[in-house]
C-alpha cells in the first residue's frame, strides 16, 4: 500500500509514467496498470480486438468529448464505445494527460488527505 500511495502522490505532483517507472524500477506498463487500478479500481486488460479508431491520433474534438463524458460520470466502457476507442485507451488518455480524478474514498483508503489533492 505504501508504494501505491507514493506512486499516486508522485504522479499527481507531476512525475510522468517514464519517471515513475524509473523511480519504482518497473516497466512503464506496470505503472499504467497500477495507476489504472488506483484511479479506476480496475486493471488494464486487453480488449476483444482493436477498437474502430485503434492507432489513430486523438483529435481536439475527441479530447473535448472525452472530457465532457468523463466529467458527467459516464462509465469508461461507454466512453470507449462512443469514441471508438478501447477502454484501455480511455484509461491511459485520462491518466497520462493528468485528467483522471481520484475519488475521495480512494484517497482516504491510501491514508492520504483528500484536501491535499
């Protein structure tokens, strides 16, 4: 738990996935899995196949729609379907662009003060 708490704290203070991987001596993919578990209470798994927009660049419109849907609390799987992306792509976009918001109850479970985040 202490390592997860430290990873979250370092992430929200600005360390990117590459620096976190170096700091914790793990692969970047492991950082992604841990952060996805922390933020979304789920690990990243492979989808059943490539999403319709797999490999395509994100457009500003895609990002705006992602922000709109995520801020409304739409489930990640539904966002993925609407944007033609995999759930993994949605999770990573939110985490790596510092858009993901950790619920207060998860911050408390890490032994941290939600008012600090």
